[in-house]
C-alpha cells in the first residue's frame, strides 16, 4: 500500500511539472508571436529605417578615399656556403672542432632577415623616403616625427619564419606612389647595407683607396719632376743617348782622318791657293768644330756651342741625377700598379661578402583597391540599421507597458533625454521638462501596446 501511494505521488508530481513546462512553453511562444506581430505592425517604420541606413552607408562608403596596396617580396642572402666552409675548416683540424664559428654562422644565417627588417624600419631609411616623396606634405603632417609614424602605420614589414621571405606592403591613396615607395624601400635597404658594411674586405678596401690616392699623387709628382729635369737638360735616355753620341764621335773622327789624308795628297799636287785644297781644309775645319761641340769643352757652355743635347762631357754629370729620378719614377709606377691590382681584388671580395638583396617579387602598380570594401560595408550598415529599428520598436512597446511612475520608465525617459536632447529645456517654473515617449511615437507599436495594457 505504501509503495502504491509513493508511485501515485510521483506520477502526480510528473504531471504537475509537465503541465508547468507546457505552460511556460506556451507563454514563450505567445511572447514570440506577440513580438513578431509588433515588428510586423511597424514595418513601414522599419522600411524607412532600412532605406535611410542603406543611403547613409552608401554615401559614407563613397566618401571614404580609396587605398591601394603594393607588395614587394625579397629573400635574404643565402649564407649556407659560408657556413659550409666554416664546418669544413672546423672539421679539418684534427685537434678539435671550433664550435664557436659554427654557432656564429648558424646565428648569422637566422638573424639576417631580422637585420634587414630592422634596417627597413630605421629612421634613416624613413627619412630618405620622406625626403624623396615629400611625405610630410602628402600626409599633411607638420612635424617630421608625425610623418614617420604615419609612414610606419601605412607600411607592413614581415618575415616568414619558414622560408625567410620578407614581405614589404605599402598602402597609399595613389597606386603609383604606393609602388614607388615599396621599390624605394628595397633601394634604400641596398644603399644602407652597403654603407654600413663592416666586413674585413670593406675595411681593406677603404685602406687601399686612401693608399691608392696617395700613390697616385706621388706618381704624378715623380712624373712631373722627371719631365722637368729631362726637358731642362734635353735628356731622353742617358744610356742610349751616350751610346749614340759615342758612335757619332767615332764616325766624325774617322771622317776627319780620311779628310786629312786626302788633304795631304792634294797639297803635294796643288798649292795652298787651289780651290780643291781650300775646300778640303774647310770641310776638315767644319768636322772638327762638330766634333768639338759633340765632345764638349770645359770652358764653353753647351748652349753657346749651339748643340741642342748635352755633350759627352756633361752626360756623366747628368747621369746620376737622371738615374735617381728615373728610379723614383719606376718605383712609384710599380707601387701604383700593385695597389691597383690589390684594390680590384678586394672589391671583388667585398662584393662576395656583402649581403645583396634578392628581389623575389617586384612591386607593381596595383589595379584594384584594397580599402574600403564597399559592398560589405553597405550591407553591414543596412543590417545594423535594421537591427536598430527592431530594437527601437520593441523597446518602445516595452516602455509603454510600464506605469507612468515606474522607475524603469523614468530612467528610460532620462536616458532618451540625454541622448536626444543634449541641452535640457526649462519650462519656466524652474523644473526641467520630462521627456515622454509620446513625443517619439512608433507607428503601430503604441496603439497595440496601449490596447494590451
């Protein structure tokens, strides 16, 4: 009997709970139907709200200036060759492995992209871009710092951790300027990396440049000194010049001897007044004069003798000075030639060590805008306007159901007053006018809410 009573009570309890649940579901369905009827009754108001939202969104979207994006992708230099050489060099030593060089090579290869990103975001690169494209005037910024911040906001620089590709994206209202700025980023990176190179080949090149300039000046001075000496003393080549003068002296002496023999034969046949005898004497006198000028005279100057070149007596005196100056000229030529060869080799080595920029994607002039997405923004604005209209209808109907003195209704009126009337109105009796929902009726909502209240 007791078990039967217990089961009967459980059945009654289940029936009660089931009836309560079904009643709550029925009330919830009725409430939803009521809200749908309320929204349907205010459909004219909602149509106007949606139309106004659509028009406002369309106008706002077309007033927003268009933006274009230009992208450049570049790859950092591959340091695997240098790392491989470090590994081979380390393993070649039988005493042990130089782990420091290996670790430094690994860290260098991994931090190369971060180094390039740091250079691209540096102030020096930004200042170059600002000066070239006059970005202070383009962005309408008075101070250079503000222009840098604006340029940084319009530039996105990122590195892919998997493949190391660096992406430079520039946003601007002009598609041509966006592509030009992206391209100038790459050029500025090349220039900055070249200027700030701290490799051993770069330092050696700078030293050789200074030494080469000094050697060029020394060579020029030696050539000038040697030229002036040779010009003043009419010395072209002392050894060849002396050899030629000795040969000329011997030839003249031989001719003089032959002429004197011929003169002795003529004097035996003719008298001294004979034409042939006088002609032979005159010829011998002329050759002796030439021989005297060629050999030189200690008491006479070379210029007074009428000879354009130094005599045999003067060549030994000029040979010492000539040899010194000529030797100095040859030394300077050899130094300059050696430095020139070393300078060219160092330039090639520096070019190998310098991290060059490998451009993967050239920045092109964009054809399509990147912002704003007009269709999406128009649809979003229209949907937001529709949602606000539905909320207004439901909130207004709910507000009309409250009693006039209900605190929730008073609070809602004050919120509406603060939102719609920023400056309170005074009715003249020292009290502010209360805002009621009658001043902002909702089509179809107030009548239905009043009837049901």
